[in-house]
């Protein structure tokens, strides 16, 4: 190969510029309409085409037919400009000539007219490297140069330029060249060079070039030599120290299949690679899969994977152990495949809601959604077996356990005075022998009891309390008991279809309506709130006695 590709295929006209169409168009219009400024600033990433554009623009200015956006390429000016030997196009690298003396010399030469062309053009590369004094010395000339002088400044870092410079130039911002544009350009070059390739390999090269065309072409030079005339992804991968795309396929298959053994084996294999490179490759693979709408990944999975990978990158910045970070990433990704989607969770929660808790025995499969309720009342059998293999009595025992867990006093009181009668049509009928203190405790904790009843017997369960005289522990549960008329029955609208739990209307029988200040207030809270009732409560009355209304006047300070 006689010449490196970056030089051989350096664009020589605006239409050959890669990925900077807007800038090429603006500069062409300026040339054709003779609306030229005396100073330009080209900023952008390295390899984005700044210097090439500056040279094309300079040639367009000096061409015999110019200024024109389409230089003739045949006149002496064009020819010498193309060979970088035009006497009136002066290129200067500010990185190596950054001092005030260099700039003084440059300013001195602006005082002499161009030797052959109509303009004298100064291209200053990496202009942000100039010293402050050099910038200051340049200012005056930059503002009012002789009519035959044009400045083209180029920089990768425009933010380092003083505002005084920025305000005196026309600023063109070169954007990063799109990867697809780079790949197309590589294809074009390889076709001209008659070299075979696989497009995937070119994509890997252009990714490694990071949007710099020059870097990418240098890598392409390398790849051509390395692959001996046929550029494949495998060749490029081993040249760049990247993962083979096939390895990535295997890796992701192992993750999706949660094959931890295979992953462990792969982690050992990956130890020879730079962790950051592997992470980048994983991200690139996912990005590619995303755009190709790979059905193996859901949107949620992409989100989780990307999050895990970007978090891993920040771990690398704090110098975490590379191999460990990689292992962590891969195993976190395996875990991520395990997490349910929100829809799945809602689904399972809804199923859970209509199912008795712990109804997970082998027979539960058929009756997952709704608790089948007994058709006929079986008052004589308080321990009737549910279809799930859990008896109502067992559920009731669990309820007692939970109450005891929550509050020993409440639990014991409940067990002593409340007796299970039956659970039918989602109504839990309980016998209560509570009086005085115990009734107060139950009353006070009615919300907790209701919560646990719904927890154990199902969300839509309601409670019916039947008053008995004998304490629960002494009752042998004769069937006839349930048929006894009770004061509560009339108050409880059994036919009411509303979803409210009946405990709202339930008072544990025997509780004194307002024995003390505390219970009085509690009672009114349990009932519907009535403003006048609240005012009559002892709490409020006491409060009104304590606070005497006073009139306070507030005057403005003069
Ligand atoms: Zn020409």
C-alpha cells in the first residue's frame, strides 16, 4: 500500500465531505454569493473534517474561477492547493507555535499582499493552545485584517477560546459523524480498493473509531493488513482486542437461560479482555438487538440491562476489581431476567387477592381465582373443609394467632370472648361474650380485627357478631346457638351488597356506650362523624374550657 487511506481519501471538495452537509452547504452559499467573512472558526471532535474543510474552503477562495464552491481543480492555484504547497495558504499548528513571537511573525506577514492569489489565507489549527498574550496580540488583526487576509481557525475545544476571539469569528460547529455514514464511507473505499469485507466488521471498526473518520481510516488500514485481504468480524475482534460477536451471542444466551455454570466458564475466558471493552461490547450488542427488534429481549429487560451496565462503568472509575465487576454484571443480568413485569405482578396480586392465603396445596391449581363458597349452610360443622384443604376453623385459628402476634392483650381477649360460628357467603359469623373492659378492647381494635379478618378470610369478607352470654372457652358450640335471636342481627344488613365491611356498623355487644372520655371519643369515630356530636365530647368540652378566646391587635411598626 503506497499511501494511508486517510490521506488517499481525504475529501477534496465540499460534496465529498462526510457527515457535514449543513456546513458544506453554508460555506458553498457564502462562496457563491460572495458573502465572505474575514475570520472563521471550525470547532468539533478530532477527525470530524475541520482541517479538510478548511483546505477545501481555502482552495475555493484562491481558485482562478473563484471564489466558488466548485473549484476548477485544474488551475495552478487549485493544483498547488491540493498538494499543500500554495504559497498564499499558510497553515500553522498552534500546538507547537503557541507563543507571542509566533503570532507576531504571523501578524507581520499579514502586512504583505498575497504573492499570486487574490487572498492570503491563514489556517491556524488547534487554536485553543495559543497563550493568552498570543491571543491578545492576534485580536487586533483578527478584528480588522487587510482585505486580502482570511483567517480559518480550527479547534477541538472552543470553550477554551477567549470570548473576545469568539465574537470576532464566524463559528461553525462540526458534529460527530454518524456511524452509518462512516460505515458507508468505509464500504465505498474498500470497493474502490477491491478488498472484500463483512459489513459487521466495518461496524466494529467504526465503533472503535469513536466518530473520528481519521481514526477509523487508520484502523481500517490496520485491519486490511491484519486480515490479509478479507475483513471479517473475527479478525477485527482479535485485532482490536474486542469480543468475538459469536462469543457475545453465547454470553447472552447463557444469561437469558440463566445458565450460571456456563457464565462462570465464560467469565474465566473474558479475564484476558479489558473489562471496559467488554462492557462497551455488551452495550453495543444490546443496542444492535434493540434496533433489530430482537424478540428475546423485552423493553423492560433492555432498561434493566443498560442500567446494570452503566452502573458497572461507574464502578470501574473507582478502580474496582475488573474481573469482579464483570462477574457481578453478568450475574446481576441473570437476576434481572428473573424479575416480573409490573403487569405480571398486578396479575399475580389480583389472583392472590381472590384466593385464601396459604391456599397453595396441590389441589389449588383449579381454584386459583375465586374461593368456592359452600352452597348450603353447615352450621353444625364449624370445621367444614374448604376446597383448598384448609378448614375454616384453621383459618380462624390463624386469625387468632395473627391478633395475638399483633397485640397480646387483644389476642387473648379475642380468644376468650369471641367464638367462631361459621364462614359462609363471605360473612364471618362470630359469637361474642365480651362485656365491659373486654368489649372496650375489642371495640378499640375493631379496625385491626377487620384488617386481619380480610387478610385471612379474603378481601371481601364481612364480619357478623352474635351476642352470647357464655365465654367462648366454655362453649361447646351447639348448633342451636346460631339460631338464637341476637340484638345485632337486625342492625346488620346482610342483604346489603355493598363492599363495606360490616364491622363498621358492628359494636361488640356489651360495650358501654360512653363509659370514659377515651371510649366516648373512640365510639364517635367508629360511627359516622357528626359535628355536633364531636362538640359534645368530653375532650372538646374540656378543651373549650381551657382556652379562653382573646382579641389581639397587630399594628404595623412605624
Ligand atoms: Zn482552480
